[in-house]
C-alpha cells in the first residue's frame, strides 16, 4: 500500500464488569494514548454494542483513522464484528487488531494492578502490530449448486429432501443396499408409538422418486478433494451383481439361493437369517436385490452347483456376475455428513452375560424381535414360550466410565419405557421390571409417557444391575435397590439391555476423508457447541444426526433440516468469500524442497516447475486455511502468513518485553 | 441366597460426606467384610475408588488402634517376622529343604518369589514345591531369596496399614536391586498384583507362575507324560483375573494337560465369584452368618460336574478346600492348584 500516515484509534472495553472489575480500564486507555501512531484512545462500557461500534465509525470518519485496535474479549468472539464495523466506515476489514484483555487477562488474574499492567502490555503489542497491518483482499469462488449427503438414515433422508425441494441437485450416498438406516429397524417410536416404518416409508419413497436426488446405494465416498463450492468427490459403487433396471424385486433369486436361511441378517441384527441374494427388509428402497459377495458361493468359490441357482431362477435375466465396481466422480458445492452411529457392544460389560445367554438381548435386537416385520413377525417368544418375567437394564454402555463412555445416549430411557409398554400390550400378564440409575424423560411428551408406563404396572427399581447369572433355564438379575439400600434379586426369562449409542467404528476414516474433527466423546465436532451446531471447522461441510452426538428422531430431523438449510444458504449465495489470511510463497527464496506440501493438511501448496528443472511451491488460495503449518515447516523462510508476517509478530513481541 | 454381607459401600461413602469419620468407621458393621476383590470397582460407571475408600477407612481404624485382634496380630507379625503368619523369619525356607534350590545371590535369570503363605502353610508348600519341580523340568534358571524373602505387603496394605506396606516395598525393591534381579515370578496373584501395580520405583519384570508355565508349554519346554482323566473347572482368582485380566494362561495350561476335560462355570473370567480370601480376610471372619462365598463357589463347580476345582492362588486354594472338608465333599470334588496338576502330568 502507498505510504500514508498511520492513524490508530484504540478502544478499550469494560465488558460490563467482566474486564472493568479486574483491569483499570481508564489507566489502560491513558497508558497507550501517547504511543506512536495512536491518534485517539477511548474506553467504553460495551464496545460491541451499537453505540460502541458507532463510536469507532464516527472516529474513523471524523479523525481519518486508518487502523483500529479493540481491547476486549477473544478475537474468536468479536473480531468478525469489528471487521464489519470498520468496513462500514470505509476501511479494509483487516485493518483491525484485537487485544484479548478478557480471556487472557481479567478472567484469569485476580490482582488488579498486575492485571492492568498486563492489559497495557497486550494493548501496546496490538498497537505495534496495527502499525504494520496491511489491507487484505478476500477472494470469491463460485459454489456448485450440488450437494453430497453421506448416509441415508433419517438424518440424511431429511437433509436430502429439503435440499432437493429447494431446487438443488443432491447425491445421496448410502453404504447399505437400502436407505433407511437405524430408524428403519425400529418397531414403534416413543413417546407417540407411531410405527417407525409407517412414518419412514413415505420419506424413503419420496427420496427415490425425487427428480433432484440421485441415490447411490451400496456405495462409499472414498475421496474428497477441493474446498467449499468446489469439492471433487469420488464414490465407489460396489457391484450388486444384479441389474438394477431389470430386477423387479420379486425375490425368486433369494428363494432359490443355496444359502437360503444360512446367512445372518444384518438388518435383523443377528435375530434372523437371509440368502446370499437378498433385500434387507420388505420395504427397502431401492426395492432391488443384492448378491452378497462375501457369502455367495459362486463369487467366493467360483462354483454354485452346476450353475448359480439365482441366475436360473431369475425370470428377468437380472443376475450379472460379471459386474465390476464403479467409481463415480462428482463436483459438489456442499456436503452434509449424516453417517449415524453404532450400537454399544454389550459384551464389553461381561457382568450382564450378553453373548453368553441367548435370552439377554440388546435394545436393537429386541426392536427386531418385537417388530411385525422382524424374524418372528413380532411374536415375543423365548425358547418357544411367552416370557413371564422380563427385566430391562438401563445405561448399558452409556454414562459409564468403565467403558470410556461418559455421555448419556439420550434415547435409552425412553426406548426402554416404550419396549416395556410394547411387551405389556402383547403379554399383559408378564411382570416387567426396569433397573435404572436416573430416568431422563426430558423431551416433549416424555415424562407423560414414562408416567403412563408406570401406571400400566411396570416396576421401576433404582439401581444399576451388578450381575446376571444363570438359574436353571432362567436368569437371576442381581442389583441393589439404592432407594431402599437393600439388595434385590429378580428372576427373568428375558433381559433387554438398553444398549447405548457409540460413534461409528470407522469415524476416523471419515474424519481423514473430510478433514473434520471429533469431540472428546468420539462423535464429530461441531464448529461451536451452541451457536454453530451443524457446521464443522471445514467450510461447506455440515453434520446432522447421531454422527454429531446421540439424539432422538425429532432432534435428528431438526438438525438435518438445519444442516440442509446451512448448505442451501451457501448454494443460494452462489459465491463464497475464502479466507484472506493465507500463506504466500516468495518464489525467489523457495528451493522447491516440498516440506510445505508434506506439512499441509489441506493440500494447498503444490510444487510447480517454474523453469525447467526448478521447482517452486505455489499455494492454492482457495484451499489454504491460513493455519501456518507450511510457514513453520519451510526451512528457508520462503513462506509468510498474511496478517501474521514475521515483522508483524516481532513487533508485537518487542512491545511486550 | 447369593449375597453374604450387609456391607454397603455407598452407605459408608454417604455418611463420610458430612459426619465425623471416626463415628462412621466405628459405628457401622461390615467394614472388615470387604475382600477388596474389585468387582464393584470394575463395574462402577462413575469410576469411584471404592476399594481405596475401604482401605482408607481401615487405615483410620489402624491409626486409632481400634482394630480386631486377629488383624492387629497379623500386622504385628509382619513387623517382627516379615510375614503375617506369626512364624519366625528363620523358618521361611524350610519348605525348600532337600530341593537344592539355588540362592538368588549366586545369580539366576528369574527370582521365584514364593510368598508368605506358600512358604509357611503346609498345604501350600506342596504348591511351591510343584512350581519348583516344573521349573526344574523345563530347565528354567531360577533362584530364591531363602530366609531373606519378606512379605510383599499386599494384604497389609489392604488391612489398612500403608506405612508398613511402604516399608516392605522399599525393603523388597532394595533386596531385588542388591541381587540385580530383572524378573520375578510369584506363586500368589496377590504378590504379583502388588509388585506389578503398587510398587513405586520398581524396575523389574513380574510374572505370575501361570504365565511362565503357559509360556514354557508353548515353547515346547514341558512335555507331559501322564494323563489326568478328569473333568476340571478353573476358578479365576480376583487378583489375577478381575484385577489384571490374566484369564487365558491358566486355561491354556489346563487345556494342554492330556486327558483333562476343561469345563467352565457360569461365572467365569471377569464374572468370577470371589472366594473371600483377599483384603485381609484370611485373618478375619465376616460378621455375617450367611454361607461363605467359597461354599457357593464349590457348589457352582459341582454344578458343572467338575471332579477337580483348579485355581492358581494360595488364598483361593485354602478357602475352597476348607469348604470341601467342612462339607465333607472329598468324595466328589478335589481342590488343586494348577501347578499340582501340571507336576502330576509331567
């Protein structure tokens, strides 16, 4: 920029008493007023308020300020606010520097004199940098009007429908042969007892028929490159060995399969059996069969009798063993991640005997058992007999440090209440006991439903089950009734464990693929726990449903709509500003060693041949996040970070020491 | 039918919040019932150090001097004789007479740490001799400390005397250093556990003897020549299983003995039922009059038609065998240490 006179305005915020009670704000204001280039310094109760911002704008206009220092809270909080403030007054938004005298000073110190002294130093440091600040330009990139939705459970389905209804193209990728996710496995839903399939099926069909949605089932996202607006995505479509156009979904192939009834059904979580050629459940979408390459005799052994029975049986000539996997490449504007959850593996709690006793079931296994589309058509029979005593155990794998899951899974209290209710409906004479630690009936209609279940005669006993052992052909459930302080034993024919929600086993793979992170509980991390719950640290990538943390269906749908809305907002804008604080390479100093390329998480620097035989690093402005990793890695100091140049940082250091 | 004690750890913890600790300790019953088996500790979803709390309460009682006489005598004995069994330290290596075991001072790959109970108790001496026999057969280069061996302190610590424990630990570590001992093999899971997890500043490797023998079998260094045609079940000692997750080596040994039919009880591995011998309980009876857990356990073994109830812990061996004797079950079931079974089959 041309050498104009630097005129800095310094604004020190009281933040009510947040700063004012620990830091002598007036003293700070006066101590910096004589610093070089400072033309005015002021203090104000709340700088971020409208009058506070107006004060800054007025000074810029009247006094010709061209740099601003705000001494207030963390730049993470209000840097964007003050950038806008000075931009409104005609300055480049990057001409503001924030001194954090709240989080880094008043909140962490007690002695007022010392805190004031530190605040002065922090402001001096910011003033020093402000003198050297350079205006930066924010580039704009186009946003492709196409969204990728990963995962087709209820979250992915809802997000896809919303985005597609808004007129954008959606690619919905699901790794299973059918969409539907976990919700499709459930029988009835709490607290209203709607049949899950009944409310789910119309949405699934709508997805299939929507002109703006392209469904990629039995597929997996294997590569994501690029950046918001311009993601380059590769999707691997596994061969189904069934021609999707010809298959009528008649099921003759499954009937004929030589492995019929011998393969564990994933959809029925081990409670039922299927053929190698299968459709996961009757109302699957698409309603097409898939030949499971892991089990199919012809595909694993190269031989299935004289000729594959399914091929012989199919009247539509749809069986195609010659199919190969396919890679689909997509140009995508925004991505919604809705990959869902895994169920807690109850064998990690050996005291409950899960995996050891056939009549100890996980919550999801019970859903399949009680479901009319399940392996027993909804008949709850244990060893051929109606269970007389059923015990439910809450918090299995949730709120439990011994298995490393400190969080509450948020659905188990209510699904257990619902399951007890379902048994009561079918077997009114069964004695039902629920062991719990606390009951969390926090949602709309939850407490009322919990009361209703107890009124039906379900016995709630407060206490964590310590042990389940065999007693003849029944089970003995042992616990302490912690309200009475007494041990209690309950005999049972069936025990249902309220198994919790855990992050998907392949969550790391997904994180690496999308360059997003996880929170300490293992679920995907949102950009802000309260104010940006569907955004991630990567622009243009949004999260919805249980991949972000345990939640019930209404919360999942709400979050999916939120994620869809965020994606749509960006795509409607059509353009997006990309980070202006990025790395830049001095091509005369760069020796082309490539360490920056190795250091970068985002693939921004690339070695280019500047002249024959001479490699020079170039940073792709759109990919760079301005993290600075390349600048640190560069052995020649050829890379500098805009807004954090060496001379800017050194001036700050000099000012504080 | 399956619960023995009225001891309720939560009641102790709640009272300790706002009441005079001494009052809590001295007015309530059951504090000496806890065997420190760690079943509750492993299950607690909130990670409460229940066992630490129990030993902490017992420590208050020891400090005050108001402890049951058998506990007092055991603690006193350790200070005088370096073992809680009130027998002189000079008699510690009597069990090894005639076995020609090398003293560790002559140098050896492994120190066989016998432990107080196997050294002094006539029944357990058989187990110690069996372990020595097995190691000799496999050509293991080992030595013992002889009369210089002192209590590991595991039970002492759990009886509420951390001071003597610290003293014993320090002394043992020094002794091990003196003879440049790199690897220690123990008879007892209790010595094993305390060496492995509670000795601060220890820099030696520690193995339970079942781990050593399982390894020897795997390496082909032990060849069985006799069959034991019996149905055997294995009782997991808490300090080996629950607390150190050593479930497989003992089972591997039993499965490799020719003729042995290994069956599992309903409560096996992490689910094992405590025999009631830990946490100082070898020295003090429960205040409750219910059946001993060892009795329930022997019943569980008989439920699976076991002819031999095998275990790998001196305390488990004694408590379980006591039941077989008092209930006159000798005709139906025999309690043996794994080492005794191995030596029989060699």
